[in-house]
C-alpha cells in the first residue's frame, strides 16, 4: 500500500467511533484514584508482613496453564500463536508464573520465600457483576514452609489488606476448608480416589446449582450410586466442622486434619482475627493445584462474588521443574473489592487538589511566576499556573477548580517591595511572603 493509501485508510478509520473492548476498563483520574488507593493498602500491608514485590511477563507459554491450572481456566484463555510459531496466552492468574520463576531460582533463595505481586490478569469469560475480562489482583505467597502457621499467616495478610481499606468483621468473612480433610471424609463415605476431582467440582458449585442437578452430576461424573451421592450432599448441609468431628473424628486420617485446622484457628485467634473466619467444607477452590487448606473471603451480606481466594499448593513448583517446595498463597481481585468499598461508602476522596496556584497579575510577572513554580516543585509541592495570559478572575476560578489550597498572587506593587500575597482558599486569610523565601 502506498503512503497515500495508508493515510487515506487511516483518515477513514479516524472518523469512526472507536469503543472500548467488552470487559475492559478505562481509568479516568477518579477511577485511577480508587485503584491506587487499593494498591497502596495492598503494598503497605504486604511490607508490614515482610513480603517483597515481584512481577513477571503478561504473556506466557500456553502449556504453563494447560498443564497446571485446570480445565476451567484453560477454557477462558486469551491464547494465540505468535509470529515465532509459539503457542502463548495472556496470563489468567499469577501462581503458575510464580512457580515458573521460582523453578529457576528457588534453590538459591533463603526459605521461606515471602513474595507478593499486583499483576493485571486476563480471562475471556462472560461478563457478570464483579467479573470482567481483565482485572488486577493482589497475589501473596509463602514458599518453603509447610507448617500450618504459614497458612494462617497468609489469611491474616488478606484480612489485614481489607481492614486497611476500612472493612471490618461485620463486613467480610473468610470461609475456610481443607482439601485433605475433605478427601479423608469423602473416602470414609466411599468416594473412590478417581472420583474425587469430579466430586470437588460438584461441591464447588453447590451454592449455584439445584440439589437435583448436583445429585445427577455425582452419579454421572463421579460414578457414585444414588444412595452414596445423597450421603455426600448431606455432609454439606450442616455448616462448620462439628458434624464431621462427631461422625468421623475417631478416624486417624480425619482426626489429624481436624487437629491441623484447630491449630490454624488458634493462630488467627491469637492475632485477634478469629471473628473474621468460619469453617465451610463447601469451599474447595476450582483450580487443580490446591492440596490443603483453602479459603475464600466474602462480604457478610452475600451481595457480591468472592473477594479473594487461596490456599495451599504444595506440588506446583515441582510440576514446573523446580524443587519440591510447599507453598501457600492467595489472589484478591480489585473489581469486586472496588464494588464493595463503593457500597460501604469507603471510597477515597478523588477531588482534584494542588498545594498552590500562582497568579501573576500581568505579563511582567510571568517569568517570576515560572521561577517560583519551579522552585516550589523542587521542594516537593504541587503547583499550577495558567499556561496562557488570563485575567485575574479567570485565574482564581481555575485555582478553585484545581482544588488549590493556597493562591500566590504576584502584583506589581508587592513584587516591587519583594513580597507576594498568599491567600488561604478555605479561610480567605491573606499574608505576605518574601519572594526570596518563595524562590
């Protein structure tokens, strides 16, 4: 195509009304202020707990997710063949990337490894309330520690990340389960090992599917007879662990897992976070790599989707070629959390604001205004001034629109005396400040 043809084609395209892709977001300043507010809280809490920030590429080999994440995510991938003939995908989650990164480096790192990240993730799925095709996610992981204290520590970080944004135990709760306990109990009910993945998939959707549909799936997909399928569903009709403890607690394999969860709860209560958690065996997490304690955080009213989910994944590093290290972590998305903060009236103040707006009365004071503005900025203040000649009234109006806390007025008589007039925009009080001090 000739240069003239390219320009003609571009000219025609530029007249079209381009729209944002479905499921993606623009971040105008007010929206970016909320995102930054959330990110700041996440980073602040992560560092309090001694975690270090990392990141990775947004594009990874397709095989990393096909092999490690499970069918649900694989069906939602933004995947394609790149120009080098490689099968690649935009990252839908961060944990496989973390496993790949540590697979190359973990042997030389002190354990436990405490890392966090805030990646942007992509999944091609149907848009719903609280779910888009891209989102940012707070990932926090402890690698190289198998004690239940690491599981409790990770949940404590997630809870404190929400507390830092103003949410309390009256707003959110963590629903905690354990895949090892669930496996032991299902085994006691006669569910064969090969039927566990299908049973987990049914349990994961108990709150979203009718009971008859769940019974049908347990029979057709997990291979259970009707009586055993009903017995499995009955297990989840009583919240908490007391029913499990009474019925199966004498079994060694069940008792050991219950004792682990008691220790886990004790750690959280010692931190003062016991009110935030409850045990719920219906939480199994959809990802294939979880191996132990798992959890999801929800708003108490049940108005929104899960805010956060995570758990133990002890074999993932080994599966991507690294050393066999235990690991536990979570991911918390910004979309549902932003909606919850909005519903609880916990949004940050996004109104524009600057420290000072400089108003030269005439063109003779303009060079001085630029000099003062630059000096103030070097001292760390935010400063604005009109970029073209304007009347004093318009400049004051611009200062008000910009949210200026103070206006520095450079009048010819004051400048001749070596001073400027500084007006407090809230109180209207004025004072004189020497030009030497300002510059």
